[in-house]
C-alpha cells in the first residue's frame, strides 16, 4: 500500500496534497474550488453548471477552439463535477504532459475569458441537460430524493432549476464568478508519477498571487416532504429513497460503512438477495452511502414494473428496519474483505487516489493513510456493528417515485 | 509485463499477462457466444444464460455462489454482447485461486427449473428498464433496422415474448452447444502465478468435451433507411446513425477507431464543434464498433426535438466535408494523443487491461502487448484514414430516431 500523503501549503494558503505512486506512467490531479451548488445565490441554482462549460470557452491567450485543441492535444481526460461545496475539475493524463496541463488550468481557473457571445450556448447546454433528465427517470428520481432529503441548500440539484437557468445572464454569472470562485481557497490534489517539489514550485508561480478571502459557512433551511410521486408514462416505477445516518466525521463511521455493505455491497447482500434473488422483483436495486461534513444519508434505488412496485418498496423498507436486529459474523467478514479489497484496488488508479485524498482532506481536514482505514475495518465486530445499528436505527425515509403508478407509503 | 499462453488438449486456451508490481489480479472466462448466435426462438438466451450461470451448480445454491464470491472480496460480474459472454473478477492475489475455482464450477451450471422461472422475472424487469432508457432503446432499434436479417441485428436482451416463451430445456441445449472448451478462452492479468493457474484450470476443465460451435460470417452494409418512433414517455430526440466500416480482423481498425474519435469524441471533434459547442445538440458522439467479419461507425445524438432536422443536416454536412477534404494532420495527431493516453491509464489496472487482452485473443488468436498496440496506433497515416472515408462513405447511414409523439417523421 502507498505511504502517507504529503501536504504543502502555498504562501496564500492554498493546500496541495500529494500521493506519489510507483509503477504508473500516468498522473491524475483535481482542483476543488469552493463554489459548489450550495454556495450559489438562492435564485441562481444551476449557475455553476453553466460556468463549468463557459470556463472552457477561452482563457488567457487562447480562444475557445485554441483552448480545447491545447487540452485535447495533451491527451488529457477531463472529468468535471459539482458537489454542494465544490466545483471539481479532474484530469488524468500521461505524466510527461503534466506541466503544460497545469499551466492551462491556471488560465481556465484564474483567467477565463467569459465572453458574452459564449455565454448563451453554455446556458442552452445546461438547460438541455436539465431537460434531458426527463428522459432518464433513474437519474431523475435520485436527484429529486437528494433534493428533498437534505436541508436547503445542501440538496440542490447540480443541474439546476429551470426558472433560475432561464433568468441567468452573462453579467450575473460573471458577478458570481468574481465574488465566489477562488481556487486558492480550495484544494489541489495529485496522484501518480511526478516530482512533487516541481509541482509545488509551479503552482506557487501559477496560483500563489491569487488572494484568498475567508471561507464562509452555508446557512441551512429545511428539508422537503417525506413522499412525492411524479407521473411518467414509462415502463417502470423508479423508486428513490434516503434515510439519515452518521457522517464521515463521526467515530462510528466505519460501522455505517459495514452496514451499507451488508445491505447492498455485493451480490450476497441483503437487498440483492431479498428483492432480486428471492422474489425476482427488480433488475436494478442498490444502496449507497453519501456524506457531507456533518450530514449523511444512505440512498437506495430500485426500478420495477408497476404491479411489483408496492411489494418492492415494502421489502426494501423492511430490510432497512431489520438491520437493527443485528448482523451475522459471515456478513461482517464479507463486508470487511469487500471494503478492504475495494480500498486496495482503488490504490492502483491515479484518478481514484487524487479524488480520494482531496475528499478526505475536505471532509476530515486530513488524509487518512490506507493502513489506518484497513485497521479500522479490521477492528469492527459483530457486537460493535450491532450496537451501532440499535443506536442509529434506519427507520425515517424520504421517498420519491417516478412512473405510471403511485404507491402507498406505510406509516 | 510477461505474456504466457497454454492450450489444453480439449481446445481451451489460457492466456496471461503478468506483472509483479500490480496490487490485484483479474481473470475472465470469455465464451464466444452472443445474440448473433441465437435463433428467433432463442432470442435473448445468451444473456439469460449469463444470469442463470450465477444460480448455482450441483454443489452450490444461488445464495452460496454469491456468498462464496463475496467471501473473497472480489469485484465480479459478467456481460453479454452480440458476440461474446464474458465472466470476470478483479481480486486480491491471495484470493485468485478461490475465485478461479468458482468460475470453473459455474461454467457448468445446473440451470434448475425453479431458478429459471425466478430469473425470468428479473430479465423481464431488465427489458422494462431499458425501455425507459431511450439512449439504449434507440441504438437497439437502429441496429435492428441497419442489419435487417443479418444476425448482428439480434437484440441482446430478447423481447418480452421470446423470454416469456423460452424453456429451460432450450437453454440447456444452447449451453451444451456453445460452452465447449474450444469455444472458451480464459484470460488473466496482474499479479499471479500463471503455471499454477493453468494446473488448476486443467484439473477443473480438462475433461470437458469439445463442441462444434461455429459461426457463419457474412457482410452487412445497411440500407440507408430512416425511421422515427414517437413515444409519450419521451421529451427529447434521441438519434442513432449507423454506417458500414471494417471488421475486427481488418488491420484498418486502428484508422477506423481514430476516425471515430476525430468525428465524434465528446470534446474537440467535428461533431463537437458543429453541434455541441453551438448548443444545437447536448450530446453528439461517434464510435467505431468492430465485430466478427463486420464493423460499423455508430453515432448517437441527443437534442431537443425541434433541432432534429438541423442535426441531421449538420451530420450530412460533416460527412460530405470529410469526403471532400479529408481529415487534417492536427486532427489525426490529437486523436492519437487521446487514444494513447486512454490506453496508458486503462492498462495501469489489471481489470482495465483484461477485456482487451481477452478479446484480442478471441478474435485474432494473437497477443498484442501494450507497446505493440501503441505502435500500431502511432503508425496510422493520414492517407489510411482518408482512404477509409472514401471506401466506407459515412453519409450512407441508416438512421433511427426516438422522440416525443407530436413530431413529424424524419426528412
């Protein structure tokens, strides 16, 4: 397993994290800029999705075409995303092109052109993406359930809300960018093959002069209703649900991970066995853990034809509730070995590791060595997980269904 | 990396690419059978059989199979295409032997009647799920339109009718006909001892009797037809274009794959600049898909229904320009850089390498090291790409479009 991550702080406070890896030829890096969906003004939901596109339409000396040509010419694979706290700019590429890629990113993040004539296509694309969600009920149901589960603004849909996107102007978005988009308040993380000293020197030159205003906390409103149905004339009823659990910062975090794994980590897990294998109710059924700094939930998706929808929901809810009755030692062994092998396999991928160390530092203020995670998983016992599940029963649900038929939510 | 190869007396081939620096190992059982090898009466049987394989053997029930895999922490699954059924697992090296034993056992499943009846429900749910996924639905329909009576047009999932009518005896016969050792390749990569793996496979599979599992190859060039279907559950237009290209056996496949990237990569391509940058379409992709004896260029475009007409005009204009003026040296170089960095990143993980390694052997009976793949990609010339455009006119596409009910048929 790789060693502990290194940390370096630039003069202006920007944090750089590093986890070098042997035997790879690639490098992956990620910038987390604290301008995520929850940090936008209330009437500009989706503005960051427009910004993600607009930023790449010319920066520094390069116009839109020159910029994309330069990025593509490096064989760079981009993956950008939006979380409640951050805009995430991820890249993987061959190690030799790293310096040039960082230089281009400094232009994009600090000197984007944000030209008027490029704004409208970016806004139109964001609107289209949002409309496209109507044809993807599986994605839509999870977007809606997250929106209802988390208190405003933490559950905001990253694709935005239609009226806000319709009203957004270039000037408004430019103001949002100038007021809230500060890469040096965020994080940079890198993993793979590179010389970290050289990376630090280069980033000091590229980003060191940007001033970094103090971070502000996000005020919170209330969550949405516990059940909502959206009519859709499709073949299946798509069920999305979430239940609260403890966040990664909680001492019992690894107990929650084990519980989710027992519920849905693999093919012998409870949901797959009870819903699909024993009853043939669904093809797709699964649950996953989702955490913010101080709030977390377990989300679950299932898709099924209308006549089976009620039974599917009933069986799923029963499995969540049954967890408080405890787990078996075989279940715990499978959860432990499954989580540990995921961990080791992720350590082979530069993109997974750069993302992993960035997310750790954001959520915990430090990077957990893989060895520590392994030890924590090994320390779990049937009794300790059982105690956790009694203390934190999973019996409050936020539920959304999309499909031709509404279902009854048990009290 | 070291390459190894062994063939058992009954024709089963084992190939491996080992690396001592890997953290994990990956193994795959590649059965050369898919929907193109089915008859109308057994439409969907390859995929259904892939599900049934996990339902157990003489000594294991379905739940025991899942528990046995999960005991090792393996990331395991299977997929079925028009031409192949592949069972694979990524696993920590110390569990490889255990997982291999399981796969060997499962290649001779019991196919019990009660499991067959239960899994039928799951398959019907999977068919329903894809009906609610227009991107998948439109490709399936376009394929069927393009290939007509050619077996490559057969649906992988089958239909509600064919699955409902299918009997366990039909599946047992199909399994006897297609899962012979001479129609099977085992590929492995990562950290492992090849000789001991071969001994294990010889012990487990050495007595299996070879079969006559042939496949008749015939050409297909499409028919240039255009069809549209309106559905009340759909709000956007989903367009698929298929035109002929080279087969997997054809050395020109490298040029074809680069051409796909030049025309329809998700960034910086011809489609990107004409449709996505301008916000006329949200997605516009083209990919080269090579198969046994045939190949296609496969485009998927997703836009608002009002833009469908202009999207088709733009695609035609792009194809006409390519035919007249060819691709530019810079376009070719950029496409190579993208492909090469993708190869580097993917092959750093044993599971990422496994499928290419296995497929090369299944189709070509040859080993291509990553270095050779890289050389072959680098060696593609401008003339080769332009010759391909001349020999396989992109504008002679067959088109299927799926969108809202209230819009007219395609021009």
